[in-house]
C-alpha cells in the first residue's frame, strides 16, 4: 500500500469486529487479535466491515488472482511490519488478527506454500523454574500461595483451566494419594487425566476450611463472584520469587506455564511415554491413549513424576525415616515376644522334669515380668 493509505486510521470497533472479539474467551488472545486486525485496518485504510465485504466479493470472482487478493495484501502487510522493525514472531502475531477474523466469518485465507507470513522463530522467553526454585518459593508463601504452587505443579494445566477449578470439582480427598482428578480443558477440549499428590491433598484439606463459608464456588475465588484473575496468579508467582531471592534474568519472564514445562520435561527425563505425559496435563493426544490406559497405569506414571517434583522434600524424608524406625521397633517387639514365649515354654518343660524347679521358675517370671507377654488364654500356675 502507498504511504497515504498505510497511515489512514479508521477508529472504533465495527459491528463485525465486535462480534468477532466477543467470540474469543481468552482475554490475552482477544487482545492479540484486536491489535493485529486494527493494525491491518489502519495500514489498509478500510474498516473491518469494509475489508470483510471486500473479501466476500473477491471470493465470488471467477478469477483466482482476484480471489487471492488478500493473501497478497497480507504478505505486503507482513513485509511492512518487518521493515518497520518487528520481529518474525511479532509480525506473524499481527497477521493472525486478519487471518482469524476471516476464518470466523468462514472466508479463510490460505497462505501460499513457503509464505513468510506463517513463519515462526522458536524462542524461549520463559524462565525455566526448577523444583528447587519452587521449594524456595513455597518456604516464603502463605497457605493459599503454597496450595497454588503445589496444585499447579501437580496438574500442570494452562492458567485459564487452573483458575476455573471449582470447589465442587475436587475429588474425594479421603482417598489414598495420588488421587485421580480428571479435568476437561477449555482450549483443546480434551480430558486431562490429572492427579493430586499426597502433599497437595494435605494442603487442600487445610486450605478448604478457610473458604468454606465463601459463597463463591471457585477454589481460588476473587473478591467478587468469579475466579481469581490470571494476572493476580502471575503477580503472586513473581512476588514469591522475589521474596525467595530468585533472580529472573533480563529478557526472561516468570509465567504460570513453567509448571507445564517442568512437568513435561520431568516426564521426558524419566522416559515416560510422551503421549501419557501429555494426557496427564491435558494436551491433545490420540483418543486411544485415553482408552487403553488403566487407572493403575495413570497413577504409576504420575507417581514417577510427582516423586521427582516433591516440594516438601525434607518433610517427606523425615516422615520416611520415622516410618522406618517404627517398623524396626515393631519387629523388635515381635522378636522380644517370641523370645519370651520360647522361654516360658522352656520353663514349663523344666518344671515338668523337676518339680523343685517350679519355685525358681516363678522367681524368674517375676524378674522378667513374663506374665505381661503371656497369651490372653494363659493362666498362672
């Protein structure tokens, strides 16, 4: 487009735009598409309604060149953005606005093979939070923040699915952990075969009474009637990291998505079937994965990952040590009982052989307090 057209600035949302934006549930996605569509509209010098009408007319043309006009215009727009200094990924995102707008109204654009418009440069601006980082954050968090951390790393859901969990959605927490917790995800509409670890279950049992009288149905309620805001969750993560002394490098972001990446990478390191790991956290997989796996197999796969992602690691170690000592004590008591019973049998045998030994046997019983080890049916002689 020429300079006169590219600087034209149609204002406000048109009827077609508003309906399109209202159809997008995710606020971040809606913002991206709005920015892209309005940027193209300014560059092209037409409103969204006018652009849509032109697209519909183009598709009626018998000439393929005319039908593909907006494919060419979109490539020009992409080139303009790149010359303006936009990155490859940013230029692609801006172009998505028009592409999704046309798709919504069932007049989609088909990019030519090899088009730069759809190019993506793989980047990772997310700070790779480790389980050690999460433990540090847990140590400085309050009960609600700790519950978010523990539940977040167990379920590894997208943030929107996470904040939309309701109290009524939770499974019976009195089951033996890990407890299955199936969740239907919003973006891909697939069933996440989630589970709750023992430490998350204990946190939930402590946290739930604090919101028992709140009529808000959400597990993490806002001050109003809805769920906690996604930005509030992100702010809490950043604040916990700051308090824990975790320095996020310049150019990196600390987002809720780190739980998803940590869960998936841990599963990969443990050589667990990638499709199983994806299904556990609600990523799209072949439907057969969800049917041939048994409850035990889901639990086993989750348990392997959860064992590597324990937050209260030291507490769990101490608990294991205590269980080991209790088991040793139990075995010691059993050995003592067996020894005393054997001694009692020996004393009775001696008394049968030599009646004079009976007095000595009674004295030995008093000394060793054997009577308390006798079986309930036993009687003093």
